C-alpha cells in the first residue's frame, strides 16, 4: 500500500483549491500537495469518504487522484478482513494482509482448519511474518496438515500444488503460476481481472475489451467517448482537437483520420486549401 506523509511545511503560491474550486486568498491557509500537483485549503484536505483530517500520525493515501485515510482506502480497495469485517490497515497489529479463498484476511484471523494455527509467526525481535498456507475445496491448511488431503492440480501448469498457492476463479494455482494469461506479469497489488475465465492484468483486460484510450493509451474505467468513425474509444477529456487541444464534447470533424474542432477545420481548409473533406460526426 502506498502511503504519503502530509508535508505541512510546504506552502503553495496563491491558486485555486482543488476540492472546493474557490480561490486560495491566504497562503497560510492552504497546502501544496505534490502527489496531486494541486493546492487545497487546509479545511478541504480531508478523506474523500469519511471527511476526517490528516496528520503526521494519520497520513493520507492517494488513490485515483483523491486523498483517503488508511481505513477508507482499505475499504475502497476491498481490503476488509473476512473474519472480523474490519479494514486491514498498514502495519495492522492483527498482522499483514493475506489472500485466501478469494477473500482478504488479517494474518492472525486466518487459521488452519485442522490444527487451528494462524498463518503468522511471531519473531524474537517483536515483529511477525506470515507463513505459507494452502487451500483445497474451500478450506485453508497449514503446510504440515495439507499433505493429509488429496493434492489439487495447478490450473496453469497442471502439476500438484503442495506449496504456497492461490485460489481464484474456482481453481487452485501455484503462486508463481498465477500471472496474467497474456503478458505473464504478476499481480503485486493482489488485484486482477478475468477474461474468458483466465486471470488478466488491467491493461490486457482492457485490450480484450477494446477500452484503451486512443489518445493517452491508458485503460478507460468510467465515462467513455466512443467514436466509431475513428474506430476508437477515448476518455472524454482525451478526445480533443489535434490542433488546439480543445475538448470535443459534441461535434467534431475528421481529416486524415484525426479529429478537429470546427474552427481549426475551417482554418485548415482555408490556409492549406485542402479540397477533400472526409466528414465528421457526433461524439457518443
């Protein structure tokens, strides 16, 4: 989980608050948040979900261009323990986050169904680390008790799973085998997409879905401008005139496969005397 400490000594130049969109009239009443490259009134820089303020002891977590407290970020990321139903926070006393049976768990709340041992080991220095677990038919086992059960086969390589595993999409995988079916990248954030019953990374999922922005080449998750005439989809803010970068909210004109606003199309026609007009259309 990426966390950022509030840098209170950084004071911005006068600007507009990114939250309330009102002018910042007093420099000492605002923060310059470098992670967002934006200025906030101190009273406006709060958790996007619960409205709590931040401090050195309670830093904010940036996500999708918005600040969240640790608890709300965990809820946003679906990191809520399946046993206690509490958010799994950074440096949580109940242990780090573990994935098992397609759910999130505090390491101290995930136990072997045979011996009851939890999947964390306390070290002599007062710290703790998670221990490997295995899954079979909807149950969790420690490595000692797992051999007493039938050995499942990895959905990727077909070999028996007798070490650290992942249960996902109704199958069992070696952790090393649980990668994107297209590019073979791992899922370090523990988030993956499913395409045709196979685990897929975010980008390859959107490639399959035809939802990669034609301008910024990034996945589109949210509002989408579908432009059949250009055989492409765009983030609404990315569908712009190639000449002046003005957003094309409704009508556009096409020349050599590129979109233009009406003013630049007229200017292009007059200055270069292009005789051939390829058409235009309405943005969906």
